C-alpha cells in the first residue's frame, strides 16, 4: 500500500468582514466570511502557492477543496487539501497502487469528502499503451483514510464481481453515504458499439462489491425485468441505494425507464414508464435521471407524463411514504394567482426535514415569468423569489431578473443566484447570492461589487467580481452547506485574485450579532419594535406591530 505524505500550511484562517460599500445592501445580522485559503498564499508543499480553487466540500470537522498550484516547477500542479487547518490530502505525484505497476497521480478531478476520508475518480501518470485502441487516459477510483491511498477501481482491469473478465472503461464521480460508505457508477468496454453496459459498485456491506449491473434481473409484480443502462446512484438511510435505470421486459418491449430503490440486495421498482402518474390519469413518459433524497429516505424527482393537453411535466415525491404528485404543469401557482405553472427545472431539492424547493416558469404573469417555490418552514408551497421582485435592503427600483436553481439546506435555509436590474446596476454589480433564512425572510448574502475585508483588520479590502457556489446534498460527499448555518464559497475579486471562504450565517433572532440567541437579543428586538426601527419590523411587512412579535417568537422556537 502506497502512502501520501501530509504537510502543514504555515498560516491560519482569517475572519473577514463583508463591507457592503458598493451595493448598499444589508442582511439579517453580520455574516462572517472566514478565509480558508487565498491565491498567492503558501500551500502546504515546499515551493508552491495557491493559484485557484474548486469543489470545496464539508468533510467531517474540516473543509476539503481542490486547488491549482503555482511553483518553480518542483511542486505538483494541483491537489486536494483538507483545512483544519490546511493539510495536503492528495496531490499530483502521490504514489498509488496500480496494475501493472505502482505509479503516481497525474490529475485529480472532482472528489467526494466524507467524515473519515476522500473518494476521488482521477487519472494516473502515462504508463504507455495498456489496451490498444482504447487508452485515452488511465482512470481509477481512489480512497484515502489518513495517509493511505487505496485504488478501489481501475480502468483496463477486470471489473470486480463479474463472472466474465470484462475490463472497466470509465469510473464516474462517486458518492458517499453519511457514514462514509462508497457508491460509484462505472462502465465496461463494450463488446460491440451498441453494448454500453454500466454498473454500481459499493462497499456498503464492508468490501467493494458489484451491486447492480446491466443484464441483472429484478422482480416486479408485472413480471421480471432486465436492467440495461444504470445511472448514478444516491444513498438512502441504512446504506440503501436509489437510481434510475432503463429496463427490458416482455410486457414492455419499448425502452422502459424505472426509478428503483433497495435495501441491500433487494431491489424494488418505485415507478416506471407506463405507470399511471399519481394525481393524474396519464402515464409516466420520462423519469429524471437523478432523484433527490432526504435523510429519512424520501425521494423527489421531475417527470414527464404522456401529453393530452400540452401540460405534461411535474414533480413527484415519496415524502408521505407513498408516491404522490407535488405540482403539475397547468396548476395554479401558489402566491402568484392567476398564474399557472408552465414548466419546472429538473434540479428538485429535498432536505432532511422533508421540505421541497424548485425553480418553475409560470404562465399568465407578465414580468414575473419565473421564480422559486418552496414549502420550507411553511405548511404549503409559496413563492420565495420571483422575477421582478424587489429585495430587502436594496433600492426598491432594483429588481430580480434571471434566477438560478435553488439549494436547500437541512435547516430550511434556501440559497440561489439572481441577476439584478434597475438604476445604478452595472455589469460589475448585477449578480447576487440570495438566501431565505429560517424566518422565511429573503436576504442578499453577497453581491458583485461588494467590498470584502479579507483579513478582517481593514488591511486588505477587495472588490467582489464573482461568487461560485454549488452544493450537493449534505450527505452526498459533495456538500458546500452543512447543518450548522455554514456554507462554502469561492470568491473571485476584481484584481483577479481568488479565495475560498466559509460563511457563518447568524440565526435571524441573533439581533445583536454576537453569534448566539439569548435574552440580550430578545430585549434588543423589543427596543427596535418600540422604537419602530431596524429589526422591529421582523416580518418585513412595513409595519411595527404584534405580527412582528409573534414572528420573532416563532423564529425563536424554530431555532
């Protein structure tokens, strides 16, 4: 077993402050920007400095991230790092086990971070032609626990668990469970151009095992079916898996899609193409390739039904325990009547509270043709943000334009990017990261043009040019949010420098901004309410009344 040496970074994290000098916005309490690493800072490798960052992930008590490095040529060009503080976790040039001979890592693309280690699909240094005609790169799936780098799957080697010696062709971005178990999709070299077979390998039972492979037969009340093309899996509780697959059966000779879940070793079809979609009298025609999953095993997914009147897409979930319709094209859009839903993004979100969020376009709403709907911290779906909406703390003539897909965290906080339009908005100040807090209030978290006090002492002020943030589910190994009101963002500044930051978002009831909620915040709120100022208008309806007091108490209860 080869090892990877770990090195220590000779610097500490900095607490940075957001100074909204350029945009003039404010948010609910001070948001702390903690600088984990900045371009130009020394990396924990002799002779190297950080150049740029990508794919930060929460990893247990630390933060894992990919970084490109600059050096005089004696150091590797990139690597994975763990910040607690910063150590080198896996870098170009690290030794790994490889057949036919040990070699070194050549490139490290996106990785999954777990509580005990890292899982990465990467390539190794060129070993020459291993399999003539197929060798474009040497791909492997690697896992580290401490200093050990273990090769789990390897291109051009026999695929584990198959009765015939078929060679692995590709290993795709892996996933982790909450306890750090591995699930990875991989493909084999085809025996013919039409034979593109995939399978799922996992160590959920202890050893890395082939779980499902094209050609496997699973039971169904309508008759046994054969798995054909298998898509990326997601973990459910107790190490169960869920995935979409195409099927082949005598009862359904056309291409058949199915959404499948299992307990280890026992697969069952949740629904399939041709089934009547709950809440309609029409059959499913297409199921999205990637369902979202909550901690209790509920799934949510986009699907298309056989059209009869042009309204043929919707979102379904199993969060009541049974498959049911959530929203359907053509239905009234809550909070936007008389508008009706026109279409939905496939990037549906469901968090560990079983709450939903999704992007939708609506009809019959000129100037407000799209937005985000969610039932987070609510009893029913409601709009969170829509095109044409003004934002708290900004000039009321500045409104929202394009809106991204949402990201929903375990507490029900929601994040999304939006472009802004209106007086004074320029290409350098027209994009903002929004968030809805646990009191269901929409805030501007950070905006292009904001000034960030990077070092936290006023000595290094930089203007924000771009914010990069994109999180997977908290337990997927690809999370940039955690369950403690924190998120990870990459910021590019106007001077072309970049930084990786951890943001700590205060509770909406932390009125005095000291990081906790106590009697001081209660009395500070009462003072604002009596003085008809500041956070006294807690529900932001323009009035200072008992409704604000009740909203504040509700937020205290929710936490």
